[in-house]
C-alpha cells in the first residue's frame, strides 16, 4: 500500500511549482510574451489571400519530425511546403533539423462574425493537451490560447476530451489594397513571423530583404518577444531560409574582436539588464516545460490506470450485455486487448457465440461480399466483418470518424482461440454501387439508377471524402475508394465502407503498393506516394463509372477506364456542341440514354472527373472544390423532374 501511495505522488519539483511561479512572475525584469485574442481584419484588404507562416521545427515536438508531419499540422501538403522552402524532393523526405526554418503556405481569411483574420488549422486533441500548450509548443506561438478559446466556443478549455477537433487560428494578414503606400507592390504576401529573443525590427527586416520602416508601417512599434509580426515576402524562399541552408556547413572559428572604447556609460547598464532579462526568460521557459512534463506524466498515469482497470474487468467478465468473453489469453492476446481497451467504452463488445448464432455459423448463405456476413442480433440486422489480428489500424481510424456518408461501426469481438477479430457494422440495405452499375440485373430485378440518383450518390461520396480529408486530424487517406466500397442505404444515399487500407497522415512514401486495378493513382503506383489526392483520383474513376456504367478496368483489353477516357473522351481540342453531345451519347450508360438527362449536368460531372484524374496530383482539386463543382452539376439538373430513384424497366416501379 505504501509503495502505491509513493508511485501516485507527484515529483517534488512539481510540488514546488506554486512557490516558484510567483517569484518568477513578479520579478521586475520578467518579460512576458504578448497574449492576443487574434488579429483584426483590415478594412482595406481583400480576403481570402495567399499568406505564409514561418515555422521552426523542434525535435521536442513529434508533429514537426518531418515535412509530412508539419503538413498534417497545418493541413497542407508536403510538396507545397518544400516548394516554398526551396527543398529538393530528396530533402523533403528527410527528418527535420532542430530549428530548421520552414515557409508554410496558408490561405488567410477573415472571420466576419468575430472580425478576426486567421488561417483555421484543425487539430485533434490528445492526452495532455491544453489550448496554451498546443499554441506555444506545437504551433510555436503562431497563435495564442485566448484566440483559440474565441474560435472554439463549444469546447471547454479546462475539460478537453481526447479526440476533440479544435480549430487553432494561425495569425495572418492580407496585403492592403494600396500597397504603394508602404512599398509592397512587389510582395508575394505577408509572412506570419514569431519574434525571437534576439530579434529586432532591423534584424528581421535584414533577414527578409526589406527595410525596418516597412515593418513598422505594417505592424506598429516593436511589440515584444514571441509576438507575431507580418513581414512582406519579396522572394521565395526569403534570405533567412537561404542563409540557413548554406549555414549547414561547419563554421570557421571566430576571430578575436578588436577592442572598442565604450563612450556611453549607460551601455553597461543596458547590457546587464538585457542579460538579466535573458536569464529570467530562460527560467520561465524551463518552468513552463517542467509544468507541461508533470501534467503529461500525470495524464499518462491516469490513462494507464483506466486501461488496466478496463482490461482486468474485460478478462474477468463472462457473457453478458456489452461484454466479451476471452477465456485463457496468451501474452500476445493480452497486448492486443490492451491496444483495443481504449475503445471498450465507445463500442459494444460482442461475444463470439452471439455472432455465430447471428450469422448461422457464418454460413455462405449469409455472405454479403468478401468476408462480410449478414447477421441478426435481437431483431436488428448488422454486417459482420471477419478478419485476422489486423483490426487495430482500422479501429483506430473508425473511432475518430462520424459522418452520415461513412458506414458506422457498432461494435467488435475478439476470438483469441482462433486469432480472429470481428467488426460489427450497421447494415446498409441496398448493397454496393458496383452491383447497381455493372451487374446484369442492375442491383435487383431489372432496375437502373437514374441521373438524379447518380448525382446524389456522387455528392454523398464527395461529402464523405471531404469529411475524412478536412475534418480529421491527422488527415485520413482511405486508399481504396471504388464503387464496390460505396454502399447504398434504403433511401439510396451513399456511404463509404471498408477502411482496411486507410491510413492517418498523408504525403508519405511507401514501398508496399496495395489497391484495386483501375483506381490506383499513377504517382502511388510509380513512387508509392500516399496523399489525399490519391483518393481524389479514385473518386474521379467512380464519377466515370456513374456516367458510363462501365467497369473501372476492362479485363478483356487490360485497359483502365480512366486511361481510355483520357485518350477518347477528354479531348484537348475544342469541339462543337453537337459533337460534344454525340460523344456523350457514345460514352453514357445506355440506361441514361433512355432518359432525358440534361447535357450540361452530365458534362459538368465529366469535367469534374477530368480534373480529378489529372496525372499531376498537385493539379487535382481538393474534395472541397470537387464537392462545390458537383453541386453546380446538381443545379443544372434542378429543373429536371423527379427527386427519387427512377426505375427504367418494363414496370413503372419507383423508389422515393
């Protein structure tokens, strides 16, 4: 009992913090960083605009270990940061150095409701996070916690839940319309720069190749260490980054300085005061780091106790509501259950016997597709996915997503005896999109999806992808978007399924190439480059399937649908309207040809598909842009009659 009490007690250094902190805070020369609730929008600026954040990598921050991690932190791509920072492809995949300067391109906007100018960086809360720590450590003072509280009114700063998505407003500003007034005619945008202890306006101006008067005109008087100033960018990269790259070579020993006669007696006093300020600043920084370390340590202990408690409870439990039964477990099984224990409170844990009974012993008559079976538990229908010990990655991603256009995970089960994991999903009644598009029966009977339904399906898939790309952190790359992984519910709304290949984080390189023929992006196939743009490419293929009714890959000719469309449908030369309509009729699904589909609407979808299938991933649209363009196609169809699923067959059946 005594040892338990000692292990739970905080370190002595942490107990002394309340006594040390007032001494430092009330030291007369202690300099405090400028705390701001945000940057006001300028009345004479146009938003949004291109801006940049000057970011220094830190080896103490895992989220800045490499360029891909920094890209995830700011919600941008590694290639864009590398281009702005003048890094080669080879340099862009290397680990970052301590304090390595990076120029991060951002889009600066104005929040009119709050009159604040910022770039919204989405961040998922993890154990030990506070608004203050993330602002000062992860984002290196490019924002401040009062501003974070302002733009996250629904989050309680003192009660942040792990998994919460918070917006961290990166301070930025747009150039004024009258750039000649402050000599900004040649500027490429404004850089958000955090003043360091050794900085002055003169040194910052020199590092960026401008004059200090311009800095003063934009920012006003010098505002103190760790405040954000906006610096005009005249060239990419700025001299400061060019100098940093050159200075990687070892420096020569310094020469002895020439003695200078001091004429101003006050300079000695000023130098002493500056030294005192520097010492106090270092002490404050060390104190904050110690406080952060203590908090993270206590949080980890709490998590460990919680996990161990849940695991022990799980291992002791018998068959019951929401509980699992694992019997005798090996050390490997213990580790797996410990890994999954963090989700025991979020999902229902089924026992093996219940799932066997629900699926009639996983009978082939209950097989839906692949290793997914239809099962009924307490009168409710589920889809049960049977898999080996590789469920952790899929569960890790599924627990952080929740969207109407993603198939919902209801629970899971571990069969330690057979080394099998079962994932239990909601049952989606109308099966996969590829069955409706490509099977001879067209899904059920002789029914076909009409154009309204196909447009709605395209928008549903676009919304689902937009969610995992833009509203999760780190971003989720699905990696296996295809028509067979798009499921249709009773109302023929689409849901994205099968996150078995999905990964968090993007702009990574892998040598293990996986995917389905006809959907794999060229850069992934050639170089193993993983990014959200590979999902955009696959989505373009799905759009082609919706329009043409053809399979993504022709087994007979060995040619992918997108490659054939690139040769024959995406013609670079301008053709007449009549020729366009004739070409569309040649490519369109025969079921659509029988209907009166507006040419403008179909052509709009073809243009979106063409943009998504660009061989250069940097030129593909984001899913935000693709969703917007598809909504325009839907507007073209707004005057067309029929809101539900029309059925072209011998009968007049229609599902509404």
